[in-house]
C-alpha cells in the first residue's frame, strides 16, 4: 500500500534533457569516446536499477533524463545523484587514445590518396572515358 502512495519520478523538461545530453556527449567525444569496462558498466547499471529516481519503464534517469543504459557506458559521465563518478583517463590512456585517433586519420588520408592515384591513372590510361 505504501508503495502505491509513493510519487513516481518524472522526467525533466525536454530542454533540460537536451542540455544534459549535449554536455555529457561533448565531454565523451572530447576524450575520444572511451567506455567503461564491462564490470564497471554492470555495476553502474545495478546502482541505477536500485535508485528511486530511475523510471524503470524506459530506463531513464529521473534526475537528468538520460537513458541510463547508454550513459552508464561512458567513462566520462557521472550519476547526477553522485552514486557513480566518471572514470578519469590517465595521461597514458589519453596518449593512447590520441595515437589511435592520429592513426585513423593517417589511414583515412592514405585511402583518399590511393583512390586519387587510381582515378588519375584511370584518366591517364583512358582519357576519353567520362567520370
């Protein structure tokens, strides 16, 4: 009976949710989109599932409005009720992520250059063929 009388959490306004998401997303992307370990993720979700602010029907946080199944994966986010904190990246991890990002950019440039070389050779070998 007491459970029925308990007020259910409500989502924040759409504007507030959008601001919260944009702020968290910006941090996540700026750090290279790092995710927590599988065990940390499960622990975060378990904490959320026990929280009275969780809207269980759609697994949204009643405090920030985020979809907890996504937000809990991001290493850079924290619970708005401070039940779990961001997992700060060490300088070594940041360096490794930066190296990965640079390697991906170099690979992309190589693919673009290789395609340009193939296109140039094709035009040279067959100048009458259209694009």
